[in-house]
C-alpha cells in the first residue's frame, strides 16, 4: 500500500502549512487550529475481479504529538475517544489507529499536563480512500495558560503561567491592545510572564498563548483565550475629610467620590472609610448617604 508522511507546521499567524510527501496525494491549507488533510492514493494494483472499488479495512493513521512533559494526549475520532497515551519527559507522544474504512474522519486531540489542566484542542479532518498508511507529525498542541487573577486594577501586572513543550518559546498576546510578552519554558515545560496593564482602560479583555520550538521549527496555533477584567486604578486609603463621603479627601463630594464608591459596589471587604453605613458592604444606602452630602 502507498505510504504517506505528512508534516504540519503552524506559523505565527495561526495558519497551517501542510506538506505531503508521497508518490501521490494532495494536501490543503488550513487556518488556526482547523487542519485539513486529504489523501487520495492510487487504487491498489493487481488482481482481477472485484468490480469497482469496495471498502478497505486496513487503513492506518499514525499521529505524532508535541505536548506536555509526562502528561497525556487524548485523541477523539468523530467525537468519540479513540485513544489516550502518555507523553514522555520531552512532551512527545504518538499513537496509531488501525482498521479504518474508507471515508472522511474528524480527529481532534487535546493534552493534559501533570497538574490535570487541559489544552485547547487541535482538529484534523482526514479523508481516506483506498488502502492507506498515513503519518501526521509535528502536531503541536497549544500551550496551557492560566492567570494569577482575573480581576486587576489598571497599571498592575497580569501574571501569566502555563505549560508547553520543554524549552519552547511562548508568545502571549491580548485582544484589542495586542500587548505581547515573551517567555521561555523550562525543562519541565513550565513558563511564566507578566503583562503591564497600564495601557488598558477599565473593561474586559482576553489573553492567549502560542508556542514554537524555534525559527523554522514546529509551532502551535494560539489556544483558546481566557478573560480578565481591569478596574479603576487602585485608590490609596484616604484621609477622610470632615465630610464622611469625601472619599478622596479633597474637601468636595463629587463624581470622583462617586466613582470610588461605584468601584466598591457589592465587592467584598471595602475600606472602612468607604463603608458609609458601616455594615461591611457598599450598597444603595451608601450612595443615598453620599447624595445627601453632595457638593458637586
């Protein structure tokens, strides 16, 4: 039967270039984590009889993954778990599925690190006709990413940690502002970075990560983004003025004080000086007290 060796490589843009090396066959370009690969080998030669192309049950597909050291890789075929294997200390894992009939299959794979955290999946659609042995290599799973906290004040540092292949170069990017940080994983695949949030106004954002082994070497696509939010800049504990509702101590009760109080609305453990009705929380009664003392 014809043998195929197919290498998939992801560029920083998230596009994937698929190169098929075989006596016959073709490959297609795919984007982000959606791989598209079609193998159409010539019909097996020989033997008469048979009439017109039956189904072949001896098709095999081998998968070679770049995952997480001493973790696991789970492969699904058409939405059902086909196999789970362990990765070695370098994060490499492989598995082979045999006995596949002719047809189109959707494979997806995700990794789990030693802490039990799962990666975003990689998806591969494979159409097999005839007796085929296919090999899909350099399937680089996106890094696992975690945040130290998901609620920050503007200007504070966002702590990003995670797992990828050992010594991989990790690019961490946010959404609209496209703040980027770079990190290098250690020998256990762990990485960390800090992002300056001073360029962010208050609001909700997301952060994502991708990894590469080096220039012109395998790289992953970006994984799913995770969200975080930025609140107003931290306000130092004020020297409360003569008016209890003068939260910033400037001698006036105006929108600045209202904004400070609004930030702490329904948040736990507000500063005592902001808790105008002294009940351990900021609610509508506190705003009513402030309105009474309003100076503008």
